[in-house]
C-alpha cells in the first residue's frame, strides 16, 4: 500500500530519520486504516422510494433498500397512516419477507411477525362457517411498450374471483368478491427477485397466487389493485389502491441497514387501550370448500 493512504501528519513522521516511537505510531495508524477498510462491507442492491395511495385515498411514501433476500422499508411521517405503521415506521426482513421485524424508534423496541401466518387470517365474514367456493385465478403477461426511467417494462395482470359463503342461523349468505391487480415490472439487473404477497383470506388462494406470480423477475415499479365485493341482493362496493416506484437506482448497501440497531429490546406491540394487543383480535379463518 502506498503512503498516500496515510494522513498528512503520519507521512511527515514516517521518514528515514524517524524515531522508533514515530515508526511504531505510523504502523499502528496504517494497521487501523486497513481494519476500517476491511470491516466496512457493502453488498450490491437497489434503493428507491414508493408512493402508495390506499383505498381511503391516503398517500404514503416509503424508502426501500433491497439486496438479496434482505430489505428495509422506512415510512415517512404521516398522521393519516395506520396507528401501527406510525409507531413502527421501519420494517426489515432477511428471508425474502417470510418474516419481518418492525422497529419502533420512539421507545427503542422491535417485534417479529410472520407474513405466512398473517396472510392466513381473513377479513371477518358475516355469520359462521365461512368458506370460499368457486375460486378462479388467472395470471397472464400482456404486451407492454411503456418505458419507466428509460427501462424496458413487462406487464402482468392477475385476476381472482370467488364467493364467500357463511350462515346466519339457517340462512345462507353469499358474498361475491373479485380482484384485479396490474403489475408493471422494469428490467433492472440489480433488483433482487421478490415474492408477491397478497392476502385473499384463504391460505389455498394465497399460495396459488404466489405460485403463479413467481414468474415475475425485475422491479415492480407500478401496481394497480382493484377489488369489488357484493352481497347477493346488494350493491357493489369498489376499492382501489395504487403504488408507484420513484427514482430507482442500483447502489451499494451496508448490511447494518438490515439489522436491529444496538440498544433495542424485543417487545410485543400494544395498540389502543392499555393491555390491548393488536394480536389479540379474534379473526375468522376462511376455508376453501372442496
């Protein structure tokens, strides 16, 4: 290594006439510099922002760092965000999103949650013995000539429909649901492959959708999610949400971004009234009728 890596003061002291003490000092400085360079390790990945608009018209912005199976998201402060997101604005994962660790800077705590478990929960259905019948799932690629930040794109469309049947006393209630999701995917070499995780209330449908969308390779830069539901004899309700990536760029990412900060302790989240955990809410799990 050339002497150019040393601070100016060290170069002055390290000459042929330097004393033994000065020589030792120079050696220590050089050794420290080598250690610092070797310990600051980075990995190739992608960094970008995501602006999403929820079904209620709330706009939220996130910054994302992703590399391999790891990612980190940070939500910008917003009074319109859900309470749990405001308290835990940072989320990290090291296994592609199967499990996530939510971080709360306000009191230096964190907790772990499983996406596989949460996706098996359902939106509460009216009545009892809720089950899904007549499921239909299609996933196709459509032609796309659109460019995103001068990147070529591919377009995929997912369509899901099913009926939720439940019972109130002796009466059968049928809820018709449809969902169409459009994905615009940019061909960005540094973007790690990501599993698309959507919840439909039944593990069998969740898993079928995951298998079909595994063919998506690249960075999902735009999502249009449209959902309808209608009880037989009732009016149709429509829900729409969007998400779009802003300023994607390949970058070197420090592994420390995907780790729990020092000084943080594990604590289950408490939302709402004292002692009322968000995990204590009972939810009815839908089953897929054979």
